[in-house]
């Protein structure tokens, strides 16, 4: 296997044991369009083994976009795939929504306008265009309808990087615990998030539900999974 292709797949080695930490999402209107039902002209996006590399090791391509109905509206969604240059392999580009029906590439690392994105196997680098927009975790979670995920271990800290204590009880299901994000702070290389834990989802009430507890949680669990996430489609 050529060395440059090998570099692309070597990034997959850590994910065989645990997924790499998600740092944000990168909107790519070239392959996903600007909005649902957007009649756009897809463009290929080159993938590289490292920032400032020469020859691409693959490309991202849209193989099918929205299907428009004669009476109006559309169905389906962009079919976005990764084509590996040397192996000829093809796989779907992993994505998550940053807004309603607005998918984006999953960012694992950033260096200026270079972003390392998750692939079905491993990762590769993209040089973002002026059209592309990066949404770091802080931006995604600051104003979203947020909740604690199943990766949360049920503990809170009084301060970023501080000792953890068990959260007040009773709590909703751990994978459906609504929170309000109050702030962010880094302690070493760990991003911490200050949250208020609600008794139930704000979607079920006309006003904010009672707060059961407040404290700081790491953005990522020991498993590297996200501890706090948001609903891209609201209630």
C-alpha cells in the first residue's frame, strides 16, 4: 500500500478501541447544500493525509441530492460519499446535524483552516473553503436544546477540573437529562461545561423546569464520547 494511503488509514488505529473526540462540525455546502431542498451544484472536496500535503488521498463527492416532487417540496437527502484514491474504496461520509436537516462533517482536530474529519474508517484532512463554516462544541452547545448523554457518569464537579461528586437525586434517565449550558472553561487539555440539570425537558413546559443540580462536567467521557449534546431539530 502506498505510504500516503497508509497514512490515511493509520488514523483509524485508535478508533478500533475508542472513538476519537468530536471537537465540532464543519458545514460543507459544496457537498451538502446550503439548506434542505437546496438546488445546488455539488463540488468535490479533496482529502489529504496531513495539512499542506500535496497529492490528495481521496475526495468527498455527492452522488445524489434532493428529489424534487412535481407538486412541490422534496424528499431524500444528499448522498455524500468518500472515494479513496489508491484503494478505490467508497464509503459514506459520517455526519451530524448542526441545525434542522443540516448535516456537517465531524471534526476531530483543527489547524487554522485545515480540519481533520472522521471517515467511515480513520480520518483525513480538509482545507476549508471560504464557504465552509466551522461550529466548535462551544458554539453548538451555547444556545441549543441540550442534554446529557448516556456517556455521562452521573457526577458533577464544583469547578473545572475539580473533584467529582454524585449529582443530586432523583434524576431523569441519564440519556435523556435536559440541561442548560451556562459556560465553558478549559483545564489543561480538557474542555469543561457548566450545566444546570432540569427535572424534565423544557419542551414539556411553558417555562423553564425546576433545576435539580448545577456543576461542571467534562465535554468528553473517559470513553471519548460526548457528555453533552443538543437537539438539532428542537423540540
